[in-house]
C-alpha cells in the first residue's frame, strides 16, 4: 500500500508541475476561462501557474509534503470560481460540451480529497485529538516527534 501512496503522490505532484508549466507555455486558454470580475487575468494565470509548479514540486519533498498538500487544496479552492464560471456560461466555451463543464466541478472535489489524502506519509484520515478536543495532524505529519496516538478521523464522526 505504501508503494501505491508514493506513486499517487508522484503522479499528483508531477501533474501539477506539468499543468503549472502549461500556464506559461500556453496562457491564452487559461486567460479565456477567467471570470470577468477578476482583475489582471494574465497575471493571475501566471501566479496560479507558478503556485502549481512550486507546490507540485514541494509535494515531492517529504519535509514540505504536508504544507504543499494544504497549499494545493487552497489553490484548488481558489480556482474553483473559474470552473464555476465555465459551467454557468457554456456559450462562452462552445468547443467543450456542457456536461464536461459541469463534471469539472465535482472533479475539483476529487482533487482536493486526493491532496488531503497524500498530505502525509500515513495517508488519508490520520489526526490526533488535542487536550482541548481540537483535531490536528499527527506530529509525524508535521515532521515532528511525538507520542500522541493517531486516530482515524472517521472515529470522530461515528
């Protein structure tokens, strides 16, 4: 199972590096999907591309894996309005079937879940409960040493 997790982490990280690099190679399609209420679309395309490259690469470095995964989650949330804009305005994107535009929305959730699951070497759903009852990542996910027990996150919702 560990080999599968490592392979999925590398696939995810390299996919973001490639997608981010594509923002610089071919920015026009990305500029076209920017909602009109956002200023400086080309700058935002370059910034999101740089973030994808950086965070995708940092995901492959164990020391930064946890924070890079959370950064990718934040990035995926930040670009969601562009996907929503596309789905709500299919006439602006005649070469893409409306069904595909709408399927992109839940796929964003899949990508967020994927990033969440690979945020640590322990995989999906490992947290610890603090003395105040707050859920926090297990110490080893943060690269720290500690003897706090890992508890599957699902246990808190049963």
